[in-house]
């Protein structure tokens, strides 16, 4: 009987120690966000042409890390024009997102483009949310892509969400200066 009691007590003590360590890791934010087991970059992509929603090719979404190459991207279609995505992104790096449209009724100038965004992740353990919006409009017989990105991340000093946004108009008749449409990050 004493041997069995020792085994039970040992199992209970080990279980309590592991539970306390897990609870401490969860509650103590600096450790929690360094061992965060989920995708660190999440977001959405929505596209419209003259204000009318258009489909995004969910299989075309790519995420390329500056140092590590192609990243795994999980994609789900919420609506025809809204994609939800996530990627691990657990290093300090720049992340380049690119996708294409699959609506063959769109003008050639739009279909030839591959919208792209570059996100500068300045902290490897940061958890970020990125929301890309593009509206293609025709102004004076030229197609313009009005881009906007709203992004936020959890500040690991104060544990509050920091939010910002950036926008830019891209003239589709001109060759872009960079290999991305808009660069942002903190």
C-alpha cells in the first residue's frame, strides 16, 4: 500500500508542477508570446472594381519571407471577395504577400497585375493582424488601384494593441518602382 501511495503522490506532485508551469507561461505574457503556438500573422484580403466586389484567387496567395523563402499560408474564403489567411512568420524579417484575381471578365490591365504588399516584422515574436483592401477604379481612361492596409500588433511591452494604416494609389499604366505595391510595418 505504501508503494502505491508514493506513486500517486509523485504523479500528483509532477502534475501540479507541470500545471503551475503551464499557467505561469500563459499568464506571464513575455514568455507566452515567445512560445506562442499559433500563426503570428493573420489577416484578410478584399478586392473590388469600381466599388463592386470581385473574387480573389485563393490558391494564388503566396507569402515569401526575405530570409526563409516561401512560407506556409493557410487560406479560407469567407465571401467571394474576402479571403482570410494566416502564416507562421516566427522570425524578424520582411514578408512579401502576393496574389492574383480570377475573374476573367475584368479588364486586361487589372488581370495582368499581381497585387503585392511587403510587411516588415520588426520583432520575431510579434502577433500581427493585416487587412488588405484594394479598389480598382478607372479615372481618365487609366486604371488606378487604390490600396489600403490596416494593421495591428500586440505591443509586448504594455500588452496593448497598436494599430496603424497605410494607403497608396497605384497607376496600373506605369511600371512600379519596387516589386511590391505598398510597404508597411512597425
